[in-house]
């Protein structure tokens, strides 16, 4: 008698799990499509590879991204992992957060170099 109840209960449980899984997947897919549709020129994005870039041009299928000053690449829109919020965008540029230590001797050398360049321009 217990076996007759156990098999249908397991089938119902499996059906509920499948339904919940597909529901979650559809929700994630809709969010991803909405995010990709919201991409416009000037948006800072992160690609699936981890690369950051600024959108220079966007159409239905492709994005032209500036990944470094003067370096532009064309990427499929499906490669976009997410849009970087504008308040966090500065942290995604090369060298962000690096502190360059300058000795007093180094600062004097840079100043001397700048003065010698100025005198060479005067000639």
C-alpha cells in the first residue's frame, strides 16, 4: 500500500521541481534580454570573458566596444555579461586603484626633464 502512494508522490515532486527550474531559467533569460536591449552608446559593459569596454555603437546583434584608448573591437551582443553601474565604471579602467609612489628624487628628475624640454622648444 505504501508503494502505491510513493511512486505517484515522487512523480509529482519531480514535476514540481522541473516546473520551478524552468520558471527560474525563463526569468533569468528575460532579465538578460532586457539588459542587452538597454545597452546604448557610452554604456560601460563587462563581457563574458571578463573584458571591460565602452560602447561606441550598438545595433541589434553587435556592439563596437572601445577596450583601450583607440582600440575598438566588434562583439556579439550575447557576449555581454552585464552593464557596469556608472558609479562603479571608473574602477573598471586600466590602472584604476593603483597608487604610484614617487620619491622626492624622482619628482626632481621629472621636473628637470620638463625644464630641459621647454628650453629645447625655445630654440
